[in-house]
């Protein structure tokens, strides 16, 4: 319920005219949860937030966090339409402490004289500075105000911790393509708020283009639809792909997210990065982003590639890919393109190694041999209540020079087996040199060879190998 104040007839008439002349996206804003599309993970049947809204028991403050056009303001308006509490609305872009003080004073009066609760919706709450957010905190803490904050930025970084800790954070996701399409179709069919009374025909490739380029933003899709319809003369409106391209100012690119073009393009991108061609990598990246691909899908593929195709040749590859993913989650589009492009360039110019595939050799060995027992000296001595000798004869590597001792770590029947073969590129070249030395020392220790033939072994390492050899033999 909104605040009941004297209504100025001229203001009322102006509001009515604004409602009638409002953009399509504003006219089509859902008024109930039944009309709301998307965000099933937070407002689907039986979900906590839906139950709280439907039962008018939203007593705890909430923060709605998500990209533009995903329904943050709409959810707040639905709450306004269903609650018996007084609903106040502030924009953090336009309002400051003076406006907040007025809201607080009115809330105190309502609670004191009418025992009536106040829900305050603050749009773009992250735009308030720390002092402004601090001014709201005590009133949220004592329950005078139930806050609904909406933000496109990560609230754990952009909203003061004390306010976040007193609120439940709900993260909204970009709408799926089928959800955006449902919203467009609803606007075409609605006779009161949309184009249901007009003869509007839209080609399938045109609606697919609007959906794809909108990037999960319902407002963006409806704005483009409105421009396409209202700018087309005649009683019958035919929206073709060409009209759709003009209305959203983006040319269509052959890129069906469920078809060959999607998989072929991501394949070309990954193969270009793997093939160390930064120019081709950037080209296919640009095509995907232009066509409306979800950057998070691309980043997930880069994370896989960083381990699968670069691996220990440059361990920083995984670090850079992970940092790009985190940076994108923090800043979003359009600026998020920069860390994505940086990761693409870094990985495409990094030395390559697929040696992490050694895991599958080990896995195949398990399949062929079956499960094998752990050697006694590698078992956990802390769990050896029956004094079976678990952990006996284990030689602690850190007790020896170089923090290495040549003892066996595989089951007896598998000693000498190798799965991992490092490449000779980048950092893995250093790994290869160390590993060869350690493996030779281990083989000689376990096969009772002359330890003095192992290059660069110190005298203490040789003695440690002999001690381990003598214990193993006994």
C-alpha cells in the first residue's frame, strides 16, 4: 500500500497521462507475481521470497542484485501492490539525506500513532555513499524500516557490510532467451498495455534477433520492439529481420545458440587460442560477443583451456583466467570485455602443454587394474589402533636435504609406472629437469642401483636413499 496523502487533481491527471504515454517497457511491467517472468530460483512456487510476498510477511530487509532489465524494480512494485504496509520509494541517484530524513520521520509517526509498518525501496542503493548508507542503518536495525535495496553492483563490495549483514541478498540473473521471447509475445498480445489491438506480424528470425541481442534484458527487448512497431507505417505492421536490426541498431550474425553456428564459433575460438593465434582468437571472441553470447560461457571455456592446453607450461594461465572470471562478475558489461580480452590474449600467447591429460592415464590404469591397496608405509598411522604397522618405515622428505627422499609412493606392482610426461616449454621445462632427477634417484633407490651414479645428489641424500633401501629390503 502506498502512502495515503491528499491527491492533487492536476497531479492525478498528469500521472494518468504519463501512464498512458509511458514507454512499452513501463506499461508492460508486471503487477503480480503471476505475471512475473523469470527468476524462478527466488520467486518460483514455494520459494522463500515468493511466500513472504504472497503472505505479506516481508519483515526482513532484502537487497535485489542483478543486471539491468531482470526485474529488480518490478519485484519492488509487486510488493508495493500487495503489502498492507506503507511503501516509500527513493532513487539513490536523485535523493540524499534530506529526503531520507523525511521518510524516517513519516515512518516513526505511522508506527507511533497507527502501528503501521513502512517498506522503503531504494533504487541503485550502491550510489549512496557510506555516510548516506550509515544514516539508514539504525532504522533498519531497529525494524522501523524494512529496506528493499536494488543494485546492479555486487552489494558485498558496494554496500556497507553492516547493512548487508542485516539484509537477505537475492541475486537475479539475466533472463533466458525463452523468457525474453515470452515477454515480447505478451506485449504483442496484450490489448490494454501492449499491441493486442494492432495488426502486428513479426518474422521468426526478427524476434530471434531481438531476443538474442537484448542480452537477457527485458527492458532492452521491449524498447526495441516498441521502436520497430511505432516506426513502421500502415495499419498492418510487418517486422522483418531488417526492421529488427534497425530498431536495436545491431546487424544479425548467423549464431543460433542451440545450433551449429554456436558450437562452430566457440570451437574456432578455442582452437585459435590453443593454436597460439591471438588475432584469430580476438576475431572469434568479437563475433560471439556481437551475436549476444553470454561472456560467462566463454570464460568457463577459457578456464578449462588454461588447465587442459596450457597447464604447467605457464601456471599463471589458470590464474589469469580465474581473475578474468572474477573481474567480469564484479564489473559486468561493457567494461567486463577488457579482462575477457586480456585473458584471451594471455592464453593465446602462452606456451602450451596438455600434460594434465596424464590424469586420464591414471584413471584408465584404475579401470584396468581395479582398486589396489595402499602400501603400509603410506597408510595413516594415527588410525592404526590394532598396531598393524601402518605408516612404519615412512621416510619424511623434509628431514632430508633438498626435501626429497627416494621412496616408493605407488603400490608395489606399479613401481616405476609413469603417467605424467612434462613438455619442454615454458615453466614445465624446469619441472621436467627436476622431475627427471627425482625419478632417477627413486628408481635407483628402489632397484638397489649405485646411488653415486645419480647426478647432483649430495652425500646426505645418498645416505638417506641407502637407509631407505636397507629398510625396504628388510
